[in-house]
C-alpha cells in the first residue's frame, strides 16, 4: 500500500488545519493508521492512531481534546483535524500504516508501522 499525506501549511496559533492521508494499492480497510510527527531535534512520535474500523482511537496527551482522527474506508482516507494549534505543534507530520487483518489493534509507537507516507510540514506561528 502507498500512503500520501497532504494538508500541511502555515497557520497562526489558535488556528486549525486538516491533514489527509490517502491510500492506494492495497487493502486499506484492514490497515491500522497513525499520524506521527517529528520536530527538529526530536523523536518521531505517534500523536493519533485509529484501528481498521474507526471504532478505536488513541491520542497523545499533548493533543488530546484538540486533534481528532477519523477514517473513511470507502474513500481510503484517514484525516487528522487539528484545532487550537500551538507553536509546539510545529513539525513534519507523517501518516503510517500497519496491517492488522481486521483485528482491533492500534499502535502507539512508531516501530509498529510498516508503511509510510511522505511528510507534510505544519508550522504554527505565535
């Protein structure tokens, strides 16, 4: 499966952005998907994850209540709605996937993900 992330940009603090991860070439519906981010000099961490059906989600504490992950298996997309953005959210954001073959697993650490999209830059100005 190939993943492609889009939707990044420059936004002022307090603003919103919506990232989208589009899949092609594989069985998207059996894929657990995560959004990860990497700021300069920092590790690439999972900020949100969703299981294959969209019934289970995970959020890092730093984004809980501000970010929402969702998926549309018919359109083969996973979106990350980011509200109340802060300068600390500035990073390159990646979507990534791991086949779970319809188990309800989702993944909190980057080492579980096998398929990666290219990053999209999010910059939040103060």
